[in-house]
């Protein structure tokens, strides 16, 4: 199964989410996972190098691929339960080739105007790629949400903007938490730093909701985060 975490907005949390999803599936679902790093900045490759040099952390394989990677992804997907792609912040060949074959596509966006301005263009790319990959399960996810209750409306408004383009957006979100930055420093995930923490809960909720959506079973989909629990 191929899961793409992509989008054209820089800094929205693509690498962070791809890395945490990979650890979640590897450690909590006991799956055979490969990360594909398509970003020349090599953020995720560097993180993996640090991770795999720590013998206490479960090993995860990683390869770097650029350009027209459709066929390589398809053949890699036969050897792994999950191939997770971290695609850098541009509309490039690797992003479109990945979208042509991915089973699940997650597009992180911050609830900020400049991020939300990219939704229209992403929707164009999604529509084009759906012609060759009609079964793709695609959703936006709102990330780095402000934790001040007075700013809760920004999250709801961001979701409304995405929905206005007729693209699904997950109920699950990530809030802005130091835990994300702190955990990636050591090649770790938020689940490994604090298994019962709020960030760990957010990651589990995001990937579970994305995968459940694909089955068409919305009865188990996470509800909007309960604001009084989510903040802080
Ligand atoms: N929910 C969050 N709360 C706080 N910090 C976060 C969160 N998600 C990501 N970050 C931090 O934001 C920064 C950018 O995240 P990340 O590198 O994952 O973005 P990206 O979309 O991959 O960026 P690029 O487009 O450059 O590849 C990192 O320092 C990361 O630790
Ligand atoms: Mg990145």
C-alpha cells in the first residue's frame, strides 16, 4: 500500500507526519515499512540516519527517489506492507508521479492564509491525477493548529475553505506542540517520546481516520477534536 504525504506548501508538516506515520505503522501495527524521501533537502533521510544509528529504535528502511518514480514505487510496494512517501514542498514530477499510484494521499496545511491559497492548485492536480488513479483516497489535514481556544474558529474556517473546493478534510488535526520538534531531533517519533501524549494521539487519529475513510466506513471516523481536551 502506498501512502503519500505531499503538497506544495513548505513547512506544513509533511516530513513530520510522514515520519510519525511510518513509526506508528512499524511499531504499533508491526508492519513492514519503507519511507521514500523525494525531497532534495533530505529532511527525512537525515532523520532516518539518526534513527537507524540508535539500536534501541526499531529500524525503518528509507530510499531517495526523484523525478518520474511511478514504476519504482509500484515495484517497491510489492515488497512492503506500506511505502510512505515524503514529497517536498513543490508541484514537481515526483509529486505527480506519486499521486498517480498512491492508495492514500494526505496533504497537510496550516490554518493560515498562505497555506489555504494553495488548495485550489492542489485541487487541480488532484483532479488531473484522478484520471489515472480514480481510486485514490485523498484528504487534507490541518496541522500546527493554534492552541488558544479563542483561535478555534481558524481551524473550522480552514476546514471550510478546503471543503469549498470539494476536497475532503480530516476531522483529526495536529496542534502546535513542542513535542513534534523535540522528538524528531533524535530520530524518534512522538509515540516513542510520550506514548500516551496528546501528539501521539493526534498521529494515531490522523492515520486511522485516513485509512478508515478508504473503506467507506465513516461510523468509526474520528469526530472533530473536543476543544477542551485538545488544547494545551
Ligand atoms: N504540529 C506541530 N507542532 C509544532 N511543530 C511542528 C508540528 N508539525 C511540524 N512541526 C515543525 O515544523 C517544522 C516544519 O515541519 P516539516 O519539516 O515536517 O514540514 P515540511 O512540510 O516537511 O517542510 P518542507 O516543505 O520544507 O519539506 C519542523 O521543525 C517540525 O518539527
Ligand atoms: Mg519536508
